[in-house]
C-alpha cells in the first residue's frame, strides 16, 4: 500500500484525479469501479474539472458501481443511481450504455442470478482497471461489513446498525434507512488491477489505522488491501492521525523516484 497524506481532501483529490487522468490517457477505454457517499465527492469534482477545463475524455470509459440499497428505485432521492447522475455522470461524456450500477429493485430468487450476472459483466469487459473506495467507520469497503468473507463476490448484504446510523443523514427518518444492499464482494474488489482508497476526518482515523497498520482480518475488511499489489491510500491529516508510521509515509512520498511521478 502506498499511503499519501495530504493537508485536506481537496489537495488529495487533485493527486487522485491526476492518477485517474493518467490511466485514461494511457487507456481511453479503461474500466472504472466507482463509489458513492461523501468521501469521493472532492474527487468527482476534480474529475469534472479535468473534463471541462483540460479536456479529459470519458467517452470510451466503462463504469461499475460498488453497491446500491436494496428496495430503492433509481429515482429515489437517496439511491446511488441518482447520486452518481447528480455528482458525476451528468457532468461527463460517459455514454449511458457504458454505466452499470447494481439494481436495487431486483427481488426474490432473481437476486442470486442478478449478482452473478454483474460479476460476469465485469469479467466480460476485461475486469476493473481501477476501483475507487471509501472506508466505513468500522472498516467496511463497499458494503462489506466486518466479518464479511475475504473471498466474497457480488451479493446481498445486511447492513450493521453502525452503518445504518452513519448513513441516516441521507434519509428521513432513520427508520427509512434500508437494512439490505447489493454490494461487490471483497474478492471482486481485490481483482481490480489497481485500488484507490480515500478517507477524510477524525471519525475514520481508527478504521484507517487498522486497515493500514493492523492485521489482515475480516473484522476490518479494508485491511485486505495490504495484500493488493497496487493500492494507493489518500488521507487527510485527521484521517491519518492514528498511523504510527505517518512520518515514514510522508518521507517515502517526498522521495519518490522521478519515474514514479510520470
């Protein structure tokens, strides 16, 4: 894991946006795994800026989102379909046919078949070139809650009460927060050729410390990224506050060989 500590989320988003821009310029038809929630918003703002001001082209990009609430229609105010349209897709030139988001309205016996189809579709386009992640206060990635199998694939998952409380700000009242979601699995995430995880704020400090410097454990699902061959973690100072080796991570980044900065 490469740990990059920044003064604030906006500064981090510029660096992360540069990483994605390099990927798209090298591979215009790259396949991106995307995330939702407040964490990726600074990065999405930067990608929109890169598109509008620097001509970054998304016309051949294909995307797969991590997750969606089960039971929410695409036009629900809290659905991830709507979130992505309002915060990213509506501002870029990604063709609608290239966008995939888990279907929150699939029901009953169709769920297993639908989830397998999502996995098949990812493999059919050659796999994910880059997977974007946030991290929950309990270490979850996607909606893979603590104790999720590290070999899991796209499936239905029951949210913990902590995650429901963390996401209650998007619903009114709290009782409206769904209990179930469709999420990519941990093994699905680990298959991506590169992973970009971001975390902001002191409330993520404990989860980040466990993911980066703790043992690899299903109790902190993000810790599996220690085993990924190309994982980059962007943090602000508050999220990095629990890292014992923070000074070393800053030292490493400050002394990166010039060829790694290309």
